């Protein structure tokens, strides 16, 4: 796809804005705070994408509808989109494009896509999740993109280990960090370029990849073609799209996107009080354990005495999911769910349960996950002013009628 074709398709994207076709029955109770009925969720179709939930177009913020989480892997065409700078790449000339590895290395490299494909490949399945996923549910509300639970996706990523590239380049012994930058450009000179850094140890971790394939196909332009950084178990701010520049540094990086943006209170769930902001913050890092309802979600009608299937997904920072449980009584008792296939510690783990309402009433069900590392999804909400790392057990209102 060339630039003209891309822009022509994008120009018509907002014309595709629509509303969900489902309607809530008048007799249904409201959903949990933050959930919106389908008719309030506008859709837009962008190049190489099915209609996605629309948040912004400059830079693109598009959310995956929950139905696409009913399979183990999120389809490329339904994968969420989040860019920071309006000047996103709309074409790449592969004949001239090179991945450049520079800085404190013995042998600077310039590698074509074919060069990367010729190297030993690594494949893994991993969740890519925006730091602000589920921001809409924070109470009190916080500014920023008002994502629901769809600012994430699960994909099979194939590429070259970043460690392999750094070793070929001869990473110097005194290099302490590696920065990564893509092809997106700031709209104004006063806007800092989007550059993220990894520690030396993290850059050399065997699961940190430069990926050129997503679900066994090329990356969509909106998801980082031709290559992107894959940092399993860490929030998507580190997964630099259209990766082109890798620089080894002898001092910690002091750029805006590490020292000012994407920082959270220095505690396990990034907690602070609205009236008492944290004084100690750190760059956001690894996922907190999460599980959500996928189908149904928000509020669901049911019939007394008839089975109702509940399903969802769970994931953590990499140890894998040990169990997922649901509760009809605010966590006083828990029921086990059936777990789906295990595609690896970084992947979604789908879960499923059957409930049978016994009387006409509205019941709020909770779901929580426990990781193999022993981390348990909290029942009390976390909160921070950035709207990051939302973690609390998800809710579903089941409205049973005779």
C-alpha cells in the first residue's frame, strides 16, 4: 500500500463512524461503573482494519471490540491501535529502509528486512496491552484516552532476539541502556520524539524481540510495519512500532517519555490518592495480573433455571495463569472456572464457566485471576492520576428474570 492509497482510505475512516446495533432492554439494570452500552461506542474503519472502537484519529487510537477476544489469538485486522505522535508512517520503502544499530557498539549495523528474516527466528505468543487499558473504569475519572478493556490484544510474534542483534553489533561492556525509536515524527519541533529505553539486562533478555511477523503475517501499518519491538509482560509503551533506530548508551536515558511520561507511583499496583499524589514515581513496567469478562460483559439478561455461559481472558507478566475464579457475593465465596489452552506464560488464557440463576434478581459477579507466581488480582480498586495499570477484579451484572 502506498501513501496515496493509505491516505485515501484514512480520509474515509470517519465516515464509517457508527453505533452498535445491540440495544439494552428497558428492564435491565445499569452495568458496572465505566461500562458503556453498545450504542454509545462509535466505530471507525481504518486501513487494514475491521471496524474498531474509535477514540481518536490524530494520532490513531482504536480499541478492539471484546468479541475478538473469544479466540486465543486476536486477529491482526482487529488488533488495537495506539500511537503517540500524529506523524505516523503511511509508507515504507523496503528497498531503502534499514534497521540501524548505533551508539556504544563495536560494529554499527544497518539491516534490511530481508537481513532480519535470514537470521535465526524466535516465535512466542504474548499480550500487548496499553498502559491505560481500562482507564474508563477508574473512579474518580482521570484524563486521557477513555479506553474500555479492549486496548490490548494477544498475538503470535516472530522475529529476531534483540540480544542477537546487539551481540552481532558488539555491544560495549560499558553500555547500560538501549534506546529505541520508530518512524513516527512529532508534529511540532517542541514535541519530543517518541523514544523509549530498556536496561542492558532487559535488552539482552531472550524474550525481547524485534518482530517482523504477527500471527504469521506481516505487521499491519498501524501496528508497526515493518518491524516492532516486542517486550513480553511489559506495557505497550515499550513496544516501539516501526522500529528503525537502536542506540546503545553509557548513561541512563533522560528523555521525556521515560522521565516525565508513563510514570507511576512506586508500589506494586501504582496506587496513590486523588488528594495526595505520590512523591516517588518510577517508569511503568510489568503487567499486573488481570482477568476480564468477554462474553457477556457489562450487563447480561438471563432466565431463572437456564444455564448462562460466561467467558473471558486472563493474563499476567509472564508466569502464566494458575486459576480464574468467579464470585456472586463480592468475594465472600469463589467458584472455579475451566481454563482454555495454555499458549505460554505471556499469552491470554481463556476461561469459561456456566452459571444457573435460581431466582429473579440482579447479581453482580466478580472475576479474579491468580498467576503461577502467586499474584492475585485485587478486589479493591487501585487508582493513579495517569490512569495506568488498572487491576481490580472485573464485574458483570447478571439480570435474571422468570
